[in-house]
């Protein structure tokens, strides 16, 4: 691979993940426009996980861990409690 001839996006990928993975990404996604969600984690899956991890005192920790607001975390806990009744 001639890195010096690559499009900027692919050159950045080479710097980030190396030539082999850049080639795989290119083969898989070439010609497509790909956008990445602002949040890393899936909201529905995080809501379920929060219910598993919540111990009554760790809302701030869960907020930082999953990058959702305290308000949203509290709402998910309340919704989860409502479903259990």
C-alpha cells in the first residue's frame, strides 16, 4: 500500500489502525457513506444494563460510565422498576 498516495481519510485510518485494517475497512465499506452515532453505546441495551448495575447509590457512576445524563439514568431506573411491579 502506498500510504503517501492515499486519500486523507484512508491515510488517517492507516495512522489509527494500520495498513491491514485500513485495507479491510476499505474493502467492506468502499463507495458507501458511513456515519457514526454520537453515542458509543446503544440506548436500549444501556437501559437494561443500568438496571442490572444499579445498587441504589451509583447513579453518578453509571452516568459517567455510559455517557448519559443523570436525568436519563434515573428515568430508566424508574421505568425498569415500573415494569417489575
